[in-house]
């Protein structure tokens, strides 16, 4: 025969401080324990993010000089590092908008400026030059006189900008003197009589030296005209200081 003995439960003594702690713990929700809904305190703005946005605003200066490409490159780099720092330490740093703005502006403005610069370089007439076509150099078929507009350009010592092809010679690089022709099919041996107005003698001045290219190129420089040219001579000559 067993006898059950009941021992009265005596609650463990807890200090007032422990009771306050237990009460505060009991009020924490599951959302707060997971880190959601917790309001962060003071966070410093990432310096790299602000610098990225600041540098990106100077990107259009690329239109003035290729050296200014340092601005979009630096802006994008600072933006990426700043964004990484913000994402890895979200309770310490803020400024995600600055970082994203610096990255986007650097790429968008950088590509736009580069594209515009390429267009200006290859497709637009440089400042200080007058665009001329080979067909404009031909004389009047009725009077056999050279065009007045071309003669005036030469008299005013204005520079022209003309496109054509380099006549291939023995020298392929470091060329200073060459023949500039209207078409790639132009050849001094393909016909007994060549139109002298489809050919221009070119001399590169200063440090300009060119390399032969089979595709169409642009030449810029001062135009000289020999109005009294004879058979076998060329009426036009260019002192070239620009090659594209």
C-alpha cells in the first residue's frame, strides 16, 4: 500500500528587475524577433553614394574632352561600392537613392555623351571647315570655268572638308603625300583619259601622317587651285591638317 504525499508548491523568488525583464520579453512579437518592423536608429548617409551622384553630374563634360571620361567611370564605381556598403550594413548606412542615381546617371549620361561625340567626330563637319564634294569641284560644262564658290574658298584661305579614297601606293603607313580620289574604282591605268577633277594631290602638314585605308575617309585642310593647269597636271591641292 502506497501513500501519496503532496508537497505544497513554493514559487521561486524573482527580483523586481527579473520580473521587469520577463515582462518586456513576453511583449516581443514574432515579427520583431525576425527583424521585421524594427525601427532602426540613426544611420549615416554613405559618403560614396553622395560622391557618386555628384561625379555623375559632370559626365556631359565628355563632350569637351575625352579625358573627362573619368567622371562617369568614377561615379559608377563609387555608386557600386556605396550601394554594396549600404546593403551589407543597412542599420549603419543609408543613401541608396543617391547611389542608384549616381550609377544610372553615370551610365546613361556617359553613353549619351560618348555617342554624341562619336557622331560629331565621324559624321559632322568640324568647326572651321567647309564641306565640299568632288562633284562641286568640276567646271561648268558650258564655260569650262572652275566654280566660283570653290575659287572663293581658295581666295579666302578657308579650309575644306571632303570625303573620298586614298589612292593605294607602295607606302602603307606614315604617309605624308598621296593622291585623293573620288571613287574606289578610280585608277590611273583603267582608262587612257582620267578626269583630273576627280583627283586631288594631298600633302600632310605638321605632324600629321596617315595610314592607308581601303574604306572612305575624310580629309580636311586648306585648298589651293592651279587655274592654269595643263594636261597631265591636277588643278586642286590640299595642305591637310585633319584626317578621319
